[in-house]
C-alpha cells in the first residue's frame, strides 16, 4: 500500500512541461495563507507558517537546496516564538533603530561569506545565492517575531532573490509563488508602516 508521502509526491498536474506534485501544491497554498495573514498582523499566521515550513523543508531536501531546507527549521522555531510573543490581538509594528539596521546588513554579509563555502563542499545546488537568501530570510523572520516593519523590506528583497534562484533551478511553480510573495511583501511593508504611523499619531 503506497504511503501518504508517496501519494503527495505524485504529480498533481503538468503545466508547460512542469510536473507539480500534490506536496508542492499544498506547500504553495499554506504559504500564501501564512503570508497573507502575516500582512494583517494576525497571530494565527504562525501555525500556518509552521505547517508550510514543514512541507517546504521536505521539498527543499528533495531539490538539494540545503540552506533553504535548514531555514524551514528556523521558521518552525520562530513560529513558536511568534505565537507566544505576539499579543492575542495581533502584531503592533514598530521601527528598528538605525544602528541595528547597519549591524543587520553587516551580519548578513559576513554570515553569507562563511556559509557559502560549506554549502559548496556539501554539493549544494546553489551556494552564495542560497546562503545570502538564507540569512536574509532568517533576519526577516526574527524581525517579524519582534514586530518590526523593516522585516517586510527584507522579505521584499529576499523574495525577489528567490524568484531568480528557483527559476535557475527549473522550479517553475515555486518561482511563481515567490513572485506573489514579493508583491505580498510590498503590501505588508505598506500596511505595517501605516499601522506604526497611526499608532504614533494616536499617542
């Protein structure tokens, strides 16, 4: 009897020669729900984020994108912190201090230079691109847990980078998903910044 995993790995539909599995389709749907809820600042975003991360972790291992797979573990842990860290009413967006912005960019660059050679030694499908996007995503997720609106700026840059990365790996459907994520990140940036400005005016 075939297992559930084998069934989910089967092809759901072929689009322009690209075989979309049930597993990837499920990952896409749950990810869009998670990000959409995140834009609104609703706390329920975190369980959805954790669920989609589990699915994408499996997919990225299959595709030999090891940094992307490891990132999903971080997302799951961050989901727990986000769930317990956000108020039941949702996120209260605020800004990141300038000195922390500089430190954040520097840390992403240095960490990328350290990780990329390791990924190369593991035979990863991508090295520097996967590394910088890994640390960019990690940073964006941490800032989101701490309710900083700059998280969406980083997501915007990272998601655009993932569009290019997954396109070069022939992952058509996931590339299109990240096009949608790029648009959603721009919307999230605008909504969270507007919420922050509104909170300041009400003081």
